[in-house]
C-alpha cells in the first residue's frame, strides 16, 4: 500500500481512492499498488478492496500516468489464442490478424475471434464513494484472471533432449537477449461476464461487459453504457448514450525466465495401461512440477508460476519465475546437477504421492496450495502420479511405484 505521491514500480498497477471533493494529480487520498498480474483482477472495475479499515469499490480504468498525473499513453492491441496449442497471437491496431498460428501452424478456428485489450496503468474508485464503507461479513471476490499465456513462440524444433527419455525442454531468459528470444508472459482478465470491460470514451468509468457467442468467448462491440457518474468528479458524465462502446480486456505483459517441459510420449501407467486424457491431468502435472520445483530449488512456491500448452497433441508445462526480469530459478531446471529432469520429476512424484490416507484427488498435504485454489476441482493426483512414475521407470530410475497404492481401508 502506498500513500500520497509515493512512486510505484513499473510492472505494477494502482488503485486510486478518490475523495468526496474529487482528486487532482497530486492529492491522492489513498493509493494501493499490486503486481500487474494480480492487480488487473483485484483492482478491476466492480472489484472490492479492503484498505485502511474500509471497503473500496473500483469504478473505472485510469487514463492518467501514475508517475506524472497527466493522461498517459495506454498500450492497445488485439489478441487471440490458438485452440490447438494455446499460444496467443498479438496483432497491433489497424493490422489484419493472420489466419494461422505462428507456433504450431494450425488455422485459427472461427471461435477464436481477435479480442481488444489494453495494458492499464491503474484503476480508480468514485468520488461518490469517497469514504468507502465499513467492512461487512463478506465482500465481492475479484474474478481470478484467465490463465497466463506464453507469448514467446516455442515450436517443437526449439525443444532439446534431457536426461529422461520422453522429456524435452525449452528455455527463454527474461533479460539480456534479443527481443524475440526473451521469455514473455501475458495475463488477461476478460471480466466476470466474459466480454471484457465497457470503458466510457468521455470519462474513466468502466463496467464488466457481457460476452456473446459460443461460450461467451466474443466481445460485444455493440455494447451500450448506462447513465453513470464521472468517477473523478462525482458529476454525471456527458457521454452520448447512443454510441456503442467497444469493450476491452485487461492485460499484463512482462519478461521473465521461462522453462518449457514437453512430454513427448502418450500418458501411460507403469503397468503399460493407457491413461485416458482428462482436462485435469494437464493442470495436475503443471502444479506437481511447480510445487516440486519450488521444493527442489528451496524457494517459496509463490516464486514460481506455471501454465500449460499443447504441441502436436503433447503436453507442455511451462514454468516461469514470478518476478519480472527473472530470478534464475527455472533457468537451473534440467541443466544443473541436482536439478536435472529426473530430479524434477522425482520432486513432482513426492508431491503427488500424498501421505494423507484419505486423499483421493488432492488435498492440502499434496497439491492444494493457496495460489492454485481455482484449480482444486480439476486435480487428479493418481493418474498424474502413474504417468510420472512410468516416465521415471522408463528412464532407468529405480523407484517403488505408489500410483496404485491405496492406504485407506
């Protein structure tokens, strides 16, 4: 939290609390600061934040620079995500989106329409709500940002062999490389209704917008804003209610160290039986590797994050350092003695081989961590454990398989 005119880090976003008299550039009543990947959700319009013993509601997207107080440049672009490999394609304003994915070569499906996004400096409350309110028994929980995506293109030919058969790896550093070689992550908030945020062209007021189309996957470019108050002045906004508003998603982009782990063989158990594909398997492997890597590197699990992709139908788990620029954590994985692929998978196996006799899918003794609560319903530790143990056994690692052991009587 920061008060007054305190300068905030470049890769953060802020929430300005506007008092009843409105606010000038140098009279911030309260300014909160969060890492951009978290802030685009926790401070997004409609979210409630507890600070200074009060509850504040975000009412708009700030156009002002948090450093100068003047209206600042806000980066805008379009993006869409490949349904085959989960790689995002960025298209600059006024440019035509390409028809095929740069990473896997697949043609974009009709459902994958380009979406507009901005990279906001910050958000603001309304002058009408200048005193906040007393904290109640509950508050509106912010929508967790949609999963992070790897902007760095990592096609199959960029992956290298490791000390384990069937495991390939890719690395991109967070600094000191050419721009196209940097590890780059984008996190996007599509809003709680899936249609992004309708942002007033006249003032800074914004509200979540309803999506439309299959799975509410498209932005509605005919969205109409209702009458509203200018959040900075507390006066009615003089906007034209007949003009449609083009919704935008909120995005945070940053460079960091990235490590891709590609599973080049089909999932099977140590007894040779095939493991059926389920959506939860990918996410379970991701989190087992992330938590195992944190244990292996002797760091906090919050220092590492993960995401999943698919290449030629094969699972790719991407681990990356949570700090901008990278901290060197994932750089060590699969490359240094004690951190090789077999060490990483053994650490993941330890996470999945839960000591809790009552654990079937996951629990707080194994996979369930504060930072991955949104994935708890997806976890299936036993199939994931079977696959990990099969890879280790095929690689010549001597283990006592635990994938089919059920301790509970």
